[in-house]
C-alpha cells in the first residue's frame, strides 16, 4: 500500500472515531421535557466501555442535540420506523417502575411529526 493511500485511510478512520465520540450537547430531559428536531443521524458509540445508541437531532434553529436511546426509545424507533431525516418529537414522561417494582427507568414518548425523504 502506498503512503498516500495509507494516509487517506488513517485520516478517514480518525474522522470516524472522532464522529463516534464527539457529540453535540446532550438533551437535558429533566430541564426541557420535550425536544423536537430532524433526525440527523442514529448510530452506536463506545462510551466508557459500553456500546450505546444515540440519535442526533437538528433543531429548528440549526443547533444539534444528542438524545441517548434507552429501551423505551428503541421500541418507539422500531415501531414508528424512524429513519434519518424524519422530524420527531420526544417527551420525557418521568421515571417509572418495572412490572415487578425491582427497578426504575426513564420513560419517554416519541412521535414522528413529519416523515423525511427516503
């Protein structure tokens, strides 16, 4: 492999690594109960040795915000068929206990406001 090709590969890998760990500010759902925006990207990232799913929303003012996806949001994304370019709204519904009462989790509701171009 030529040095030029190796350099391009390394630059692409470095950029990918930075994008996977460089996130816009996280949505503070306890402060702002609702966030809305166009889905700019959805991907997995390695954070503190764990694989986490994130959704980056581009809000109306152009600012981007990171939404960390939990199991509740995963089920909405799957059921609603959310894809990049969809306009979505997410509302924090508070903490909820599981059926056995052995643990609590953050509960959310998600809606697709407008389907993006596929």
